[in-house]
């Protein structure tokens, strides 16, 4: 499994925006579908809220990829 650290300069980043920013999804629609289908875990739990706010220290996991927000 690959792990990437994503540095943000704001208080938080929304889950769908994180997936697009990190290149895990090419479009917002692709990110929305992956989230809705339950393919994304946030801090170890399945998350179906695309507007979920992730702050430094949070982790988003997709099959084969972990994104760590810094």
C-alpha cells in the first residue's frame, strides 16, 4: 500500500477535494462515486460524506493508497 502525505495550508480540506488534489480521483464525479460506493475510509471507518472535513492528522484510505493530511 502506498502512503502519501498531503500538506494543506487551511484549517481543513473536504474529502472529495482531497481525493482530487492528491490525484486519487480525476474528477469530482469520480471522487463522489468512490465515496458513495463506500470505497473510502477516514480514520479507519467507512465514510460516505463527500463534504467530510479532514484536518491535519486525519487519514483517508482507498484501495492501495493512504492519504495523510498534514
